[in-house]
């Protein structure tokens, strides 16, 4: 198990961890009914915090930010000699947490995406983990929740009997949601992004060989060019340039950010 603490990557405090360490910490929080915010960030997720100091504030108060993308893992190894042999990929992390939750009879809740995706994901998960207890599922409203809706949602999650919540709202909405709901639900929240449609079989995952060499972004771009081209055309080169400057100590990156003035209550 690897858990070597947080390191500053472009101002975002990323945890040097492996799957085993993350799963253990999630289940520990679940047993203790303790709020915890966990997110798996690739380059796009890191850059949302770089470009938005308010979001950087949120991310740097997460309990765990794990290196979802290979370029994030490579940067940690290059700058800090962390010797991470693998990333902590959101869809795979979801499956591993579900496996342990099934073993320990820890009910889970899924929030986000659409009802058809949730239903197909539930079917696939139960085929793989027959003992998994799914306490509830709710699709995203794809808008900001009112304060009343947020209170009602957090109450439904707590009363469902769930001990772990998975949020699939897309970056950065899901991280904002996890930050704001962590204490409302008093259980670990994992922001896992594309894990929902991947597990549901709605979206194809990149071949393993492309994932290993950090080219998953190219595969996804080919699958969804209209939606993703701006993200990858601008953020990937910016990430490489900024990591180079941090490695060369040409530039330092603040980790404090700016405290949000009010809740966003995304849903």
C-alpha cells in the first residue's frame, strides 16, 4: 500500500496513493460515518483548479485528490520522485470500492448522470458484485439545486442507509458537489466522472495500451470531437508548459486559492 501524502502539482495538492490506500480510506470513513471528499483528477481536472482560484480552494480541502491520469502520475514521479507505478483511475477505483463495499456489506448510493445510465450501471454492477447493496440512485438535474432541494437530497441520501456516495456529475461540477455535500451527508463522496457511463457500457473506454501511454485523451477526442476538442486543444499544451516551468523552478504555484463566497449546489 502506498500513501505518501500530498504534493503540490500546479497549486493542486495531489495525493501520492495507490488503489489499496484509497479503498482503505474510503471504507474507514464509511465505517465511521465520517464525511470525506475524494476525487480522481486527470489533466482537465487539475487545470480547472489552476485556472479558477475558487475551485482550487475547494480541491485543496478535499480529503483525497488521486492521480487519475497518467500525465498527473508522471508529473508527481518527475517532480517528487514518488515512484508511483500506476494511476488511480476513476472507473477502476469505482469497481474496487464496490467490490470492498460488497464484501463488507456497506450500502452505496449513486448520484448523477441520467436514469437510463444509472439503471444499466446498476445491472452491470450487480452482475459483477451480486452482494453489493445499492441503497439508492438519483439522476442529475443538470442545473443548480435550490437550498431546499439540496437539503432534501442530502436527507434522502442519509435516510437511504447508504454509507458511500458516488457522484458522476462531470468535472468540475461533481467536485463542487462533493465539497458542499461532504458534511451534509456525513459519509465519503467519490467524484468519479465518466465512471458511470463507462460501467453502464454507454461509452467506450480507451484500449489498455493507449491508457498506459497517456493517450486516453486522444481516444476520447476521437469519440466525442465536438464536445472535447477545446478542452484538449488548450488545456493539454498548457499543462505541459506549466509542469515544465514548475519542474525548472521558473514558476511557483499557490495552493491557497480563494474561499467561495456562497454555495453553488450543483446537481
